[in-house]
């Protein structure tokens, strides 16, 4: 039956090209391409790792295309020393809202409920606070999850979860921006995620919230920056120059005479000393100075004539 151009036909979720179907066993090529837009590099993930991610999506009921759950690949630095190690390690992550959804859903299926005790914040002296009002970072946060008659407390320490990176302007390691702005809130998310994972291990084991992996991301950035710096130094010849210096030191230790010969051959010839310029004749004084000298010099008197003696005049 034709429809008017004003009214579009209803489109159900099952008609989507990327929706997970009930008869599906793994992601198809179109779904992987769509997921790679959310998690860049996902197309490089092994098929077995994608199968694990598919299983987590089905088991948790979270929609990967709605960004409720995703898989992120990080460089495995152990692969440089061990060829058996994979180049990347893949982690399944979700937001704290996804954690809460899965935990409440699991408790509801078991006829139980999820609740919390009051959050406790600790300072560096170990003093407990109901609310964190200090400008300093909290040393730890304790979140206790209640499921049925069971308690699941989890304590997140600042030095274990807070991500840091090297700031060139300050020449020091600083805390990430979001953790500086909301330190208590970010650390509480880590503590809550740990408590929910303990309360629903069958549904949340192997899954992490973004805040829990922030430290790993910061370390990866620092490592990549160090590798980039080394590559630039190598391209500029600084690293190769260091190697030559080390080889020269080893050669001098083994054969000092050879090094002396090399130094003699490489030593430039001494430059000839330039002759000293002749002293310039003294410049004549200006007329004003000459007149001043003449005025100050004593005046010369004319010599007196000798008077003849009277004896010579009489003769």
C-alpha cells in the first residue's frame, strides 16, 4: 500500500543493518566496519578477540553500537622483547552507567536488589569524611555495594588509579585534566566499579570502566612520547653519534696507541701567527692644542750685546 510522502514507514530495530541478530554467532564484516568508527583500530583485532567481545555484548545485553560497551586495543610493550607476545592487548570497557545496568539486571534475575552504603572518603592521615570538600586530592575512597544480604566493599587508592603524564612546560609529571577538576568523583567511579564487579562477577568479570583504564592510557602516551623522541634523535644523528663515541672509548681502552695516531692524523695544522701591525705615527695635534702649547711655553729673550771696555775705546 503506497504511503504519502509526508509520512515515512515505521522502521523497527530489527531492520537495522548492524543490529545483533538472535541467530548470529559473531560479528559480520559490516558490523566490524561500523564498530571501527567507534573504536579505531578494531579491524586489526584478531578474530578470536572479536568473538570474545561479541560474547560480552550478548551476555551483558549492552549495545556496542550505542557506545554502551566497546573494545580498545593498546600497544603491548612486552612484544618488543618477547616475539611470542601479541602486538596489542585488547580491553573491553564501558561507562559506569553500563556497569550499573548490568549489575541491577543480574540482581533482578536472581530476585535480589542492588544498593549502596554511604561513600567514605579518606585523607592522607587516614581520617574518614562523608563528603570531600578539601582542595587536596583524596587519598582513598571506599564504596560498599549491597546485594541481597551480602556486602561488597571496595577501596580505591589515589596513587593506584590517578593517571599522570609528563608536562614539558612544567618539566614534571602532572595529573590528567579531568582528575584534577573532579578528583573525588573520578576516584569514586573506580571504587564503585570494583564493588559492582564483586557483586556481579559472572556478568562483569573482565570488563572495566573508562576511569579504571585511564592510568594505562596515560602510561601508553608517555611510552609513545619517549619512543617518538628517540626516533627524532636517531633521525637527527644524535643517537648514532652516541654509538660512535662508545666505540671510540672501547677502541681507546684496547689500543691506546692507535687512538693517539688517529688523533695526530686528525689534528689540524697550527695556524701562522699574523704579524703585528706597525705602530701608526702620532697624529698631529689640532690647531687649538698647538696654540695652547705656545701660550704656555716660556717666552725667549733676545741676547744682550756686550759693552766694550773703556781701555779698548781709548786706544
